[in-house]
């Protein structure tokens, strides 16, 4: 699985080029806390260079009158070289200061836009680059920024990519909503309420209107898809830490459970560690079309393969929770992962629909609440889902769980064949969750 590309701070000079170009004199000055302004270096350099050139010129006049002329010339040359070195050091100060400023500006822009993951990557990259340059004081300053951004990522996740801390919509969200037909907001209206009302009516999947929605939104795909990608509904997302208290795997149909478990296994192979896995599922009856004896035995369309020697069970699963247990038991999983990680299956019960009184399947909210009743240890958790469900399921978990739990929600990207209407349905559900939060 491809690693995420390096997010840069936009500075034209790469930090590694700066590292190689930075003089040892500049490193010495930074390490000893003598961070003079660039103009000081340049003034010293210009003065020394001019003096050295003057002394060398004067030595020529002495050549006919004294044997000391060569020593005078050599002294002038040394002074000139020192002046040039000082000028060079001044330029390197400018380079490094430019890089620092570019990093700080890029971090601030991403943080203000709610993209804590991008801000964190830049901060970590800058911290590592500064250590390589030998600039320990600047690196310490960035380490504080890294710590703050880690806390923000765990506390807010993707929730502020679409709305800010005051539940005002971001510009990119408004642009997307305009493309799909929403009228401009009236200043007298509460933005999140109007957006939610419109989204539930026009973007949420509607039974008899589903075919019409699918066709209409697919025509807008070239305009919609890039905006959805910027808002976190399309691409894969990756863990931001190496160690977690545990991992939670969101439930779903058989293909999604396999997809998500395979993704978690890949992260383990990449060195990510956790001591617990919680499969969040419930008593949902299985869908015969996708979850039957044939599909349980067929791994041809999945990256997660059935291990050699696995024996077919006498009785196949009837519920989603039973299905997740079967998938874990039958799949190829690293031996150290099987031995070191404690596995828990969360089984949320069916519930009554208050309107029809019939039993309905548990939702993501129900599985999270059932998980919390199991009293999992507090701490940092890796949550596994997949696009386009990442944003909503991330928001659901952190809206229900106490603040003592932090979440890093990641997963594989969406399929190229995924209908645009599915993305917009997820967007509508995410907006509904945001509106619910705004009322608390």
C-alpha cells in the first residue's frame, strides 16, 4: 500500500537542500544561541571583505620597500575570506528563516481550515529537518507545535474540515453545495440548520427518487469529485501515530469488514501497534445477496485471503457480529498480531423503531455506545473504516465517547466505481451529525 506523499510548506528551497548548504559556522552560531540577524552577518562580511581587499592592495605598494609585503597580502586575503564566509552565513540565515516562516504559515493555514492532519505532517517534517540542520532550539519550539496539533487531531479529527468551531460552513463546503443546487444562505438564517434541512431533502438517499438522484449527480461528477476529495470523502487516510491503546473496526457488510480488517493488518505490518482490537458490530441479520455460504468461502475479490488449513464451519453465521468472528478466524493474519492483541466483539442488539414498532438494525451510534459499556481502557484509539464513510463515522465516535478517549480515524479510499450519489448521501448524514452537535 502506497505511503502518503510528503506535505510541504510551500517553501521553494527544500529543507534538505538547506541542510546541505548551511555552513558549519551557521550551525555553530545556532547551537550556541548567537542568532544574529542576517544584516549583522552581512555588515560584518562587507566590512571584512572591503578591509581585506584594501590590505591586499596596500601590500602591493610595500613590495618594493619591505620584505613583509607577502605577509600583509596573506593577512588581507584571510580577512577577505572571513568576510566572504560571513556574507555566506548571512545568506544561510535568510534561507533558514524563510523556511521556518513558510512552515509556520503553512501550519497556521491548515490549522485554521480544520485540516489538523496536514498541519501535523508539516510540523513533524519541519521538526525533523531542523534537527538535521543542528538547530535544536528551533526544533524544540516546533516540538510544542507538534504536541498541540496531535491533541487537536485526536480531539476533532475531520469534523472541522466542513464547519468551523462555531458551526459556520467552510468555503469549500459552500462551493460544493452550490454545485449541487443549494441557494445561497440568507444572513438571517442559522447556517447549519438551513444547510441540514436542504441536505436531508435533496442529498439524502430517497427511495423512489434514488434513480433520478443517481443520474443527476453523476452528470456533475467532474465538478463534485475534486471538492469531495478536498473535504476528505474520497482518498485513503493513514495513521498519524505508531502506538495506540487499541483499534476499533467499524462493522458493515462482509466486503467492507474484509476491506477494513485487511487495512488494519497492513498498518500492523507497517509498525503500528495496539494491544486491543474491538470489532463494532451487532445483531443485524445478514444480507443474503452479499453474505452467504458462497461469499464466506470466496476470497477472490478481496485482498484479505482465507488462510490455508481453515476448516469450513458446521454452521455459518446468521448475524453481522457472528460474521466478523468468522472473518477474523478464517483470515490470514500475522502470527505476532494474533498472539499479542486481545480481540473483543461488540454485539449491539436490534432495537424497536419508535414509529413502526418493528425491529431495526443497530446504527454506528448503537455500536459505539455498546462498546463504551464494555469499559475499554481510556486513551488513544485507531478507528478503521473506509471512504466515503470516514468523516461521518469519525464524528459519530467522538460525539459519543468521553473526552478521555482520542480517535485517529483512517481507512482505504473509495472505489472509482462508487456513485456520486453515495458520497452526497454520506455528506448529508455528516451534516446531520454536525447539526446535532451544534444543539448540545
